[in-house]
C-alpha cells in the first residue's frame, strides 16, 4: 500500500507561497503555456483540496491545486502545481495520475464534461537540469505505440452491430457474443441453429455452457427456457445428455433458491402479520377499557382506529 509522503521544509515553504492567490496568479502569468494562459481567467482562481484520491493511493496527494474558469464560457481548467526537490523517474506518470484524479473529482461534483488539468512541476534539486522527461509517453517501452493508443479512440467491440455470420467465425468467443447480442429478444429460438453450429466446433466447454444457460435463465425469456433447452439439445444429439444434465442442475438450483427465498419471505410476512395482529388486539383492549370508563363511543373510535362493528354494542 502506498504511503503518504512526509512533508519537508522544502514542501512547506513552497505550499505557503503557492497557496496564496496573488502569488499563484503571478506564477501562472509567468509559467503557464501561452495558449492556455490566453484562455484562462486568472481572476477566478480558487484553491482546491489537494487530497482527491482513494485512501489506498494516498501517495497521490497533490501539492497545490487551483481551479479557474476560462474566458470562453463556463469551461474549467485546473492547474496542478507539484514541487520536487529531487528527481523522480516516474514523475510524468505521477502527474498524470494526479490529473486524472482531479478530473474524477470534477465529475463527482456534478459536472458533465471533463476539465483540462494542467500538471506543472517546480523543481530545485541537486541534479541540474532536471534529468527526467515529463512526457508520460516516454515512460513506456514503446513511446510511439503508447502515443498512438492514448491519443485516439480506444478499441470498441460492439456486438450489437456485428453480423451473426461474422460472429460464427469468432471461435471460442462466438457462443458468448451470439447469446449476449440476442439476450434481450423475446424469442431466442431464432438463434438455436447458430448456437448448435458453434457447439459442434467443440470449442465451448461444459463450464462455459452452464454459465451461459444460467445467464439465459436469469436474463432471457425464462418462460420458454425448458423448450429452448429441448430444442437446442435436439440439434446436437451427441451433446444432448450433457445439455439436459446442465439444464436439470440449473432448474434444481433455481428451485432450491426459490424455495429458500419463499421461506424467508413467508417468515418475514408472518412476522409483519403477527405484529399487525398484536397491535390490533391491543387497540381493541384499549377501546373496551375506555368504553368501560364511560368515554364517549365516537371519541373511542377516533382514538383507537377500531371499526364500529368491532366494538361491543351499547349496553353490552
């Protein structure tokens, strides 16, 4: 588990200065890259809390974090100023983690779009100039591939638009993809032949089949589950015994679970009914006592909530 960094005199003096709004404004006017400085409204500087990471990542505790608005509408920019008195081989990655954490904090506050977070490092160590790179791509074994991956849209596997015929060629993931693509349609019978063709390849094991059948039972049309299994087994007779065994085990497990849930619900309902019955009987006892004490009948009805028919007739 990462530990929180111990504050040093270097950190203390740095934070004292850079947490002062006027000082931070001068710092940003001097060092903020020009394209960003031109769109920033430095009069809107607001000091943010530096602790914006989960407890087990406490090492990601930012030194100084300022938020400010842009001159172009309601956009937000955060400037994350980190201080170091010695080099850190993973400083670029650390700054990236801080930046992402600040973005998450911004979303958690109710904003819909990510803000720009500008990580800046202030260094005054013994080794001069700063010996490391602050481009986080340089921390990868293949910076070029890293830049290509993280500078573009991430790979997307959208099975909702993948043709079934193409899915059939996807070997060991074909069964999973086909079932998940069609799980929400009411009649899964339409894909039985395709599922049978996939099973015939021998690339789906019993454990995976059991998992998929359980998935179909939970998320598919449960009313037709038995018919679906029977039809499926008839398409692949060599797997029939295995398929029916899996289906029966799932049925038994589901029946047992349903029985247990039913018992628990019955006990809970019985307890509620017992409590209600007890309260009702107590209300009746109180009503009879009040009547015996000569309290007006209409008043007794209002206080206890007892129905007129449940009270003894006048004079009895």
